[in-house]
C-alpha cells in the first residue's frame, strides 16, 4: 500500500489550490496495491468568501466519497479546515496542521521545490500564468486575462463613456482590473478609468470611503465596476445609494459578486426597489453544470454555488492522474495530468469515473472532461487555453438571470 498526501485548499479567488504529493513514505503503486491518499482541504468558510467556501468544500467531499465508493484502487482520507479567505503567506500554521510530516506550508513557491502538485479550483489571477511552476500548478478555472476583456466588452457594448472601479486589493482584484482597464482603453473610442478605489479583503464592511473616492469628484463616471466579493459589493451599493451615486449610473460586477444574495444583502430603497436591480456582470461558463447540480442536490438538498464544481473536478483529476501513474509521487502525478485532461483519448465525464479509472489503469489514453469545463489545457502552463463566460443581470425582483452565453475574448 502506497501513501501520499493530497492537499486541497482554497485561498480566495487568487490561488485556491489542491495539493498532491510529498509525504514521508516513498514508493509507487503496483496493480494489486491500493493507493492511499490523504486529503487536506482549506476553503474560505469564513471571511470575505464565506458565501463560496462551504459549497467548494462540499464539492471536494462529494468527489472523495464517489472516488472511494468506486473502489478502483485508490482511497482518499480527508481533513477539512477554514482558510478564512486569507492569503497563503499568512496561514502556514493551518497548512502544517493539516499536512503533518513531509509537506511544506507554502502553496506555490515551495510546490515546485517539494514536488507538490497544486490544482486550483478558483485561481483566476493572470499573474499565475507568468510563474515558473515546473508543471506542478494546475489552474482549473480560466485566467482573468480572458474575463477582464469580456467584462470590458459588457461595459463597452452598453455605450458607457467612462468608468471607475471599486476593487479588492489582492491579486484577483488587481489582476482582473488591470486586464479590463487595458481592454477599455483599447476600445474605439477609448473608455477611460477615472478612479480605482481599493479595499483590503476581510477589512471591508463599510465602503463609504471607496464610494466617495469614485463618485465624489468633479468628473463623475458613467458607470461603476465592482471587482469584489458579494458582501463588499452589497456594501458598495448601499453606500452608493446613501451618497446619491446610484441613481442614473450603471453598475457592473465580476464573478465575485455573482451570487443570489447580492440583492438581499444590499437591500431596497425607500420605494421598495432592490438596489442591485440592473447590475450586470460576467461569470465563467460551465459545460455540465446542470448535471453537477443534480448530483450535488441529491447529496445536499440545494444547488451549489460558484466554484463548487471546479473543486469536485480537481479531486477527480488528481485521482485519475495518480491511477494513471500508479503512483502518488507529485512528479508522477504532474507528468500524467496533461494526458488525462486533453485529447487524444476516449472521452469520459465524472458520471463515468469508474470506467475512466479502469481505462487509465490499463494504460489507455483518456480525455476526461469535468462537470465545470470541457476546455483543452495548455500542456506547459497547465491552465485552460481559453475561457467562456456568461453575462448575468440582477432582475427587478432581485433574482439573477443569465442573459447571454458563449462569450470569450
């Protein structure tokens, strides 16, 4: 029996990683050995992304349960922790608590050194593409290098002449805003970004100063873009209403505010209208979400939130790569991931996990599409080669509706 650590963690929308490999025991598996993988999960159960974390964790738990039930030569034992929506550099103690012996606390910087595969369900920062991760980082969601351009197109297509941005001051907020700003300036005619008002994650709550910064000047923008999380986006809408900034001004948002709770958290005006009504934005498009929703609902009695399917898929990808390698060494898992995720090979989806597992154990080529996406992955960068997005809009009754699909840069 071969044992290794499989480590799943979510660190905001910046680097939500699943880590696999590097424990004390050595060796590789044989056909009659069962691979024993230990899973440590870190999801934002509290903090700015508390609306997403629980369902991301539930998605990982569901994948672990189904993999173990399949009994195809791999078994996962899991432990789950709260990362409190904190940057990886600040939570080394939690990593070490989960990892025990043989696993470092670093998520990306030491992953290559320690040969730990990092698979992230929700990392979207464009800066992650630039890192030399030696093949040990797998990004499951497409980069915001695509979403920033798509969000800019939503704004431009509405005839907006100028914007200001309220953004979370981290790699997610700065990265997406930077790409969007470049795309807006490249528009014909250019759309200037007048102000960028930043706030610190987990330190928001009252967004009055940020709203004053973007709306209080002599030159006011046609629109406000929220590159934020749902609680912060709702707080910004409240402050905009209080300061008279909301009336007659368009508001847009990234996928961080794509949440049915946006309207209820922001509330209504004196006339009883939802403050969030009319807000538009973008969110990554999923290929088999209706199928995942049904599976998730059967286990948990509700539809999943954003990035839950990606968390589920991440565990599936790593399990299949380990089976294909007959090993839980990080370097062996990393080497197998491109062949698991890309053509050529027989197509499989999660509802056929058992068949996919038996195929890779025999050495057959497979092309495994998760519930979240069916993208091809760049074999070097280990991320989707493109991204496809939907446009959403908050309706007058406070509900969110997908208004366009199939959008890309």
